[in-house]
C-alpha cells in the first residue's frame, strides 16, 4: 500500500468517527440551542454559554477540515488530474471557509447576544449562521461530492457511486432547508447526509485499493 493510500484509509476512518461523534454531540448537547426549539428557550440555554455547544461546533469544524483533507488525498490518488476532481477540492475548500466562519458565529456571537438579551441581533446572526452553514457551505460540499463522484466514474463500484449520489440528494435537501428556512427538514436530512457520506468514503477507499478495514 502506498503512503497516499495509507493516508486515505486513515482519513476515511477519521471522517467516519468524527462525523459520528458530531451527530451524537448534536443530539446530546447542541439541540437545546438550535433552531428546532422555541426562540426564548434556546436563547436561555445559550445565555449560559454551555460547553457542549462550543465543543460541539468545534467537532463540526474539525469535520470540515477532515472532509477537505480526504478529498485532497483522493485527488492525488487519481492517475490523471481531472478537472472535476480539482474543482471538487476547490469547492469543498470554499465550503470549509464559509462553514468555519458560521461555526465561529455559533460559538462566540450567539451566546454573547443571548446573554445580553439582544433578541433582534441574536435572530439576525442565527439566521446568517443557519443559512450560511446549511445552504452555502453544505451546498458547496454537496457540489464537491457530486463532482468527485463523477470524476471517479469507472474507478469505483456501483455501490460507491450510488452512495455518492445519495449523499448529494440528502445534502441538497439540507441546502434547501437553509433557504426556506426549515429546521425540521434540516434535522431530518442531516443524519442521512452524514451516513451516506461516511459510507461513500469507506466504499471509495475500498475500491481504490486502500482497504478501510
């Protein structure tokens, strides 16, 4: 196994593990401060600056970095420098930049405005972070997965391709949820998106000769 293949395998499992942790933390400690609960309740929760909220977003920030790192190694494993693969990496990197900014707003700005009781400011920043993360950042990630799935045509199995397309469909639902906005749709689409993405990384890694086990 080449060094690049070993890096891909390591990053595959890091992606799967950390995204799984992210989902657990989201349910256990972040949900009370999210848009799925009434405004007054989530402001009261965030006013206490809960560690689970900050650490949870920290986990998702690391997930963004791992996603881009995985795509970068995957691009380097392809024998030819396809335009689709290069564009996929660029879009994912742009998505990461937007995502990290929105996550900083979630960590630093929302608890501060909630503690100050600045309701209108809280709502404005919350909407910015919600739509920026769900629609802009996730939309860019979704486009990146689509392009990389197309770039891998003929190199990976049908299950890997379908896992990639399933990731795109559920990721698109997340992007739509940010535009509506629809917290319920976002909550319902997040789990499938993370699940299909994790499966895609494992299957692609296996098919390219860097077994994920």
